C-alpha cells in the first residue's frame, strides 16, 4: 500500500510566504551573517571594507537574486543565536557542518571541504613528530572558542592544556612568542598564517580531520534550501566558483589589500 502526502495550493503558498527567500525578495536585500577573522574567507581590508572568498560568493548570490547585499558582522560565539532570532538570513562564514549545529539550523550542500591542521613552535620540530605527541600536560595548544578546531583538540589530544583566544591572529601570536606550543585551525587559514611567520613556526599541513563547509539557514525553509543548492550547482558548473577559488586560495594578490602581508 502506498501513501501519498498531498500539499494543497494554500499550504504551499503558506510555506512560501514564511520562507526567508520570499522575504529577501520582498525586502530587496540579502542579509549575510559572518565574523571577519577567517582569512581568506572573510577579513577586514585596510580601507575598512570586508573582503574574502565568502564575500564574493555572497555578492554573486545577491546578484542572482536581484537584491542588494548587507553584511552583518559579529563575534563567532553569537552567530547561531543571531541567525535564529532573524538578525540576518544566512550564515556565510566558513562554517563547518556538524551534527551538533545541524540540530539547530539547516545547511545547504557543502561548498568546500577542509580539515584541521596545526602550526608548531620551531623549537619543537624534533620533539613533536605527530599531533598525538602534543597529548601531554606539558604542552599548551591554542585556538578559538566555539570552533571545530577546539573539538578536535579535545577529542584527539585531551591531555594538552588549552588556551582560547577570541582572534585567530592573537592565538597564532601566542605560539610565535612562545606562550603556547601549537595553534590548531583550518588548513586555508594556517597556510596564510605560516606564510607570515615562517621564521618561527612549523606548518604541519596534513589534515587531522575531514570537514565540510556549508551555508547555514533557519529550519523549516525548503524553498530557500532548494534555491541555495541550485545556485551552488550553477556557479560550480559555469566556472564562477573556480574563478573565485583561484583568486582567494591560489593567488596572494589580495594580501595587498590587507594588513596580513
């Protein structure tokens, strides 16, 4: 016996009226939530503007919708509550898709896969041959709170002392100046951080984890998810995504716009 679930036109219209996508079109504005500390995904340029890979993706998204783009910047720890209380329409901030986050929000299809890596004090090159060697109370490992990097530290090296910093760059500086032994974070960021500190840091680039990044939206919105997935498929198919990836991950020209070089 086959049971079919029928949706009446009035029910379908009610779902559409509640969709964030419908409100975006009505308001003529796409509100994107992000935190500006995750180069090259999003960062603040010398002129005060926000630039990065996710920003260019957001611009392409808003253009495809035919609306203006509004960036809403905030601290990482408050980004999920802000989405749930309608401070913006979507999170586009290099967010890893996790089962824990997925309990509260929905994700579009993954747009990039990354993994956690670590930067090590150069003096420890011979003592620390693998990440597991840091699983000792004599070592201090630093990262940002509320990140999958912190989850990886707790899971893989639970005996290490953990030092948390609100800024990725502040955490890197702790290792540079010898107050911490290693910094754990996503591979793309660590590539840039290491390029700035080659004289004092060792980059262990083999990913410790397999993590998919996705755009987060509020639950109960099939229309918005459907649109986002088709948008992603389109830009991956027409070369837009590859061009932006080349710009932000394979070239370093963008460093001229920042204080990072």
